[in-house]
């Protein structure tokens, strides 16, 4: 096989190891996530109360396991974030060293009926490539808003760098982004490998600013 043009880490995160949280474990994650929500700087926005929490598949990278979470609020906003921790080793034990992050948005799927994928993302680390160039290791979680989606993939400059089987209409990816001026595209595929939808994580902040 000849040398590759894009030298970047691929499939660096472990695939999901557990089913979606439930029972006492879900309650533990809920407490951590809601504590992070209380630390949100809402800048005067009334966040309201969180409705039912939605958990997404776990992904593990660099020794930490990440469980993304989202919840609609009573003021029609959405809380989103994750709880991360160090999972028990082969000898057993309990998850420990919990960390949590939360934020909110008014851009929800309910307000955007044209969306095909509902996405959230958060940078969780850095990977250094050739010449010291850095990639943002980015946790991406979401839900297909169209039928028949079975697998979600992350692509960087046309190169697949992660994928996740969709579980209960939810998926989680963890992949390098913003590397050598390339940005992640998230794609949905059906059971026969046909592409159904795609969405870029890149947003040009200057769009719409011109008068």
C-alpha cells in the first residue's frame, strides 16, 4: 500500500462498550450533568428546567470515557454536554474522576424542520500531526432526523476517521477536526451503504454579517 496523503489519526476512539445508560448508572450521570448545567453562564437567559435526559453512546479516548447527554427545557431551549470519567480496569472497581461539561442553545431541531441531522460537538483534546500541526479531537453526538439511518461516519477531507452504529436513533463520534484547514463532515448511511445525509461542522462566522 502506498503512503497516504493525509497523515492523521483514524478510529482513535474505542467503539461504544455499553448500552445506553439506565437505572442507578443513569442517575449517577444525571446528577453529574445537572450539576454542570447549574454552572452554565446563561447571560441572563432563562434556561428553565430540564425535561427527560437523552443519553448517547459512550466513546473512550485517551483514557477517558465520554457519555454525551442532551435535554429539552421548559423554556424550549436545549441543554447539551457530556459526563466523562475513568472506567474501571480489568480488575474491576468503580468509575471515578468524573468531569462534566454543559451548555445551552436555542437552535433546536423543533425550530429547524429542514434539518436532517441534529448535532452537538465539543472539543475534548488535541492530536499533533506532521510539523506540529494540531487537530481538535472532537466529540460529536446527535440523532438522525430522517428514516432508515443505520450508521454515522465522520470524514476529514474525504477520509473516514470514525464511525458509529446508530442505537435508538442516537450516535456518538470522536474524531480529529480542524486539521490542515480541513473540517469534519458527518454522514448518515442506510443498511445497504447508501448515503442519506451529510452535515459539516464548519460554520463560517462571517456569513450573514455583511450589510
